[in-house]
């Protein structure tokens, strides 16, 4: 089954905010973060069921060298993966629960 990927407005804001923050720390680091996120999203599209459910049908995937989790839902009726947030691992998952 082929899945399409959509981002919530909050997830878009998460990624922009994170890119900007990392670029402030070191020039170009935000773009390295974005590249890592893209690599993980490519893996996610190939096998969305591979990653664990964190709570109530919301899965989470670790970004890799950056301590962030990609939170997503699988909407099987539409064969869609909805990215609901990309948050630093130090943030409470309750933030994602508010975004439903």
C-alpha cells in the first residue's frame, strides 16, 4: 500500500521553529536537521507501521542524531500519514495530545 504524507499546521511550525533555532546555534545546522527529518520521513512512508504507538494511535519516530520525535497518525481510509508534530524529546508528549 502506498501512503501519502500530510503535515498539520502545528507540525509545519515545529519544523520551521527547529530549523531556525539550529541555524542560530551554528550556520547550516538547521538544514542538517531538516535533511535528517526528510530521511526519516522517507523511511516512514515505506513502512509506517514499523514505528511504535506512543498513545492512542499516535506513533513516534526518532529523528536520529537530533533529539526529536516525529509524531504521526495513520489514516488508513485515505492511505495517509498525518504528521501531527515534530518535538524535542525533552518536551512532554501531552503537547501532541492537545493537537488532536
